[in-house]
């Protein structure tokens, strides 16, 4: 476990933000519309990031 912990710690500088990950993986980028699973409300990119941050801090 210590070797895994050391490896994780050494890669912390490579960590991407949620915003950067979505931009890198979503073809439409910031122009896409997003929705949380099981919900009907559709969010713009900025709204989705703010709501995601808010929900992940709970």
C-alpha cells in the first residue's frame, strides 16, 4: 500500500480539474449541454461545473 500511496502522491501535479477533464473528453467542449443521471434539467457547461462542485462538496 505504501508504494501505491507514494505513486499517487508523486502524480498529484498531473491532476486535472473536472472542468479540464470534460473539455478534454467532450467533443463539443463548452458548447455541449449536460444533465445529471435521472434528472430532466439541462445545464450549460458553466452551470454544470458549478452544480457539480456544489454537489460534490456535500
